[in-house]
C-alpha cells in the first residue's frame, strides 16, 4: 500500500539511495530494525510491532474532538476539522502497511518537580525520535496538536506553513489509543501514579 519512495540506506558506502517498494526487500527490515533501535535509544519504555490493520479507529473518539476539551479544535491544522474528515484521517494512516506503537510512562505523583522532570524526559524522548526519523519514510503521530510552529496558522484561518512537516494527532485522527493499549497489553495506567503517553510511527 505504500507508494515507492526513496530512502537513504545508512551504513552503505557512498550513502546510496534505494527504492523501497515492499516488505520483502532487505531495506524494509533495515528500516524496521533502525526504527526499533531509535525507539530504544530515545528512552521509551515500551513498543509493539503492529500491522496497520491493528490500528483501532473510532467515530466516537473523532467526534469527541468537536467538544474542544483540549482547545485545539479549529485552531490547529493537525486536529479536526482542519485535518480532514474521519475517512481522510484514516486513509492518512492506512497508506502505510506497518506501525510501531510506543509508550513513555510519565509519573503524576511525587510533587510538582518530579512530575515536571518526568514530562521533560518524555518530551526529550519524543524530540530525539523526531530528529532521528525526520529523513525517513515514516509518519510520527502523538497526543495533542502539531507544535512545529509557536502559533498555528489555523488560528488566523491561514494555510499550514509547513504541510510536509505537520505532526498529526492520534486522538484527532480518530484513533482509540486506550483500546489499543489494552489490546496490545501496554501500560496505560501503572497503578502507581504513572500514565502512559503513546506515539505511533507509521512506516
């Protein structure tokens, strides 16, 4: 389902470019292995290898965005309604065959400073992931809206400044991340004050 594209094959003499067309080629395994290494090196706590068929889409989750509990509805191009219809959001993910669902557990106990430190570690892990994958044929989605720009152009009813760099929202795309975490036996709530923050790497 993924169209042919160019991908830099790291570790090969001369940084030669190869066509990535199907998962039967050695490059597909190279990409998957490199992504797994990046995830581990970035300090995430868990990951699961998935097929795009394992992603759970929910109309209820998508429609919940219209309640605007996070304040991003209509004010961020990565969120509804600017991100498109439910079907358009679904198609954006399903054009890829595979995914890595990753998690960073954030502590919500131990005082303000500990919580701040825990969120800082999560943000650092995510930044490392995004930097390491920015030239790879992948899409990284996470919670909340896109934060590439300090202020999203959507607030002024203007087009996205960097449409090729937009960071799409998991929930804003109608993905039921709670149901997925349960099905994949990943930590959503560890019962000790830790909550899972999930990200999906499509490839």
